[in-house]
């Protein structure tokens, strides 16, 4: 009935549907998931470009990595920040698992904790930038450092924006065990932000 | 086959996998640097 009505160009009046007409679906993948999938793939390409610059400086050009000109990276602070971000993924998973099982307390506590932990990570990172002692334009290694960590920080900010919306909606009583895509999709994004941080931390701070 | 883009659960497991692999790589590199 839907296909026939659309091909005829007639407006479909469905008393149960609110908002604009449903978008055309040409993929078996759910639109929301497909959108996040394509977005994350493009993000992997962006990070790939920045890692290429890192690889070029460190491997191809053979330049010395940190410490450079007396400046060392705060590995311990970044390790603490890594623990915070990994914990936020745990709480995110807790929130998602909770709503799947109809546990509203777990959803609210989990998503709020995730948001607070993510905010703490960003706050610590900004504080690190203020006290690190060098600027992006000082030397090539600094440019790559700020480029990679700054790009990641921007993604954390985007994630926090999504999480803020999910937190507000969770506390307003939205989401059900059957319909919680609004928790799942930001959750996938958040775990990817965490995965990228593990890669950035390992290559920039540790190795 | 783990598809981290299929669900939050798989994305979380992919994260755990990446953390494990990173820990192994770090351990190998640091031990190699200490020995050679």
C-alpha cells in the first residue's frame, strides 16, 4: 500500500504518523544506523589523514619524537585521562544494557555518569593544553601533537553534545526496551571516540 | 565476526579488543626497548 501510494505521488494520510512523510529506504540497514555508519567511516578517514602526518614525521623523516627541545609530554596525566574515558565507555554500556532490560535507573545513572566522565576528560585535556609549554607552531612534532589530540578533543565535544541530549531525554522518561535507538547510536559513536583515543594515546604518548 | 557498527554491544566489545591489542603492543615495544 505504501509503495503504491508513493509511486502515485499522492500524499499518504496516516493517522498514526506524525511529522514529515517517511524517507525513501533503499538499504536494508536502518537509516539511523546507516547514517552513523557512514559518518564513522568518514571520521576514520579524517583521523587516518592526521595519522599519516604523524607517520611521516616520525617514521619517514625520522625526526625525534618527544621529548623535543626540552619539552616532554605529560604521559601520566594522559594515562589518568585514558582511565576516565575508558570508564565512560563502561558507564555508557551500562546505560545501554539497562534500557534494553527496562532498568530506567541504570539508564539515567549510566548516561549521566558517561556525560560527566566525558566532560572531565575534556576539562583535563584543555588544562593540559594550557600548561604543556609549547604551541602548535613551535615545531613539527607540536603541530602533529595538537592536531591529533585536538581533532580527538573536537570529537569528544561532539559526543558530549549527543550525550547531553540523551541524558536530558533519559531523565524526561524517553526510551523503552523496544525503542532506544537514540541511546544505541550515540553509544556506538562514543565507543568509537574511545577507540580513537586508545590509538592516539598509544602512538603519541607511549610509543 | 565482530562488527562494531552493528550495535552498541559490539562496539563496546571492539573497544575491549582494541584496548587488549594496544596493551600487548605497548608491552612488546617497551620490553624490546629495554632489552636492545
